[in-house]
């Protein structure tokens, strides 16, 4: 229903009439079910942003991790594997 009083249109009512209010929903889906879920949501008329992913780490944190990975690759003798490091812990 669009309410028009003379030449005046309630813009909020008009906007909601023409452009429905949308909500966003985050759903965690196993990788092996993603294609099915996207097809289902699309067939039901929902807008699906396939590429939207949220990074857990900031760009700065990712850069720091990449620096440490490079150090491990370039200087493997300066590091010990997890099992060896774990043996040195005293958890008592």
C-alpha cells in the first residue's frame, strides 16, 4: 500500500514498499554441503554472497604469520618440531 496525500509521498513508506527491508544471516556450512546450500537458497529467491568470508586475523597478524612461516622455511635448523617441544613442557 502506497500512501499519497496530494503530491506528498511518505518516503519511508515508499522505500519499504519498493525496497523491502533486508536482514543478514551468517550460516556455518560444511564445505561438502556448500554447493547444495547455495543452490537451495538461490532457488528460494534469497541473495547469496558466495565470496563473503570473514578473516579471523587482521592483515597485520596474517603478515606476521607469513614472516614466521618464511623463517621456518629459510632456517629450519633453528626450529624443533612440535613433538620435541612438547616433551620439554612440565605440566605438573
